[in-house]
């Protein structure tokens, strides 16, 4: 059940990233770009979570990689929000 939820979360993040980046291409608003890049990273994080849930801990533990990916993704969004507020 958990893998289905993670897979649906991945698909949702991919859809959000696609819509944000498509809007950026049309409008050129840079905040859409930063948000789209963040959602690409969050989709990667959810994909890694799906893989991590479905593999035994003895074979592979992706917890550290997932935390790094999510911190970098949210850092990009915070940077973009800060940059656009100036």
C-alpha cells in the first residue's frame, strides 16, 4: 500500500513540475522556474522513496540520499523566493 502512495506522489510531483515549467515557458516568470525545479527534485525524492520502500534495508538504504535531494530541492525554492523578493 505504501508503494502505491509513493508512486502516486511521484506522478503528482511530475505533473506539477510539468505544469509549472510549461507556464514558465509561456509567461517567463522566474518564480515558476524555481518552483518547477523544486518539484522536479521532489519527484526524484518520491521516486527514491518508492524504490527505498520496495527494497530490503539489507540491500540498499536510500534515506540519506532522499534527505539530501529534498534539502537541495527546497533550498532551490527558498533561493528562488529570496531572489525574486529583491
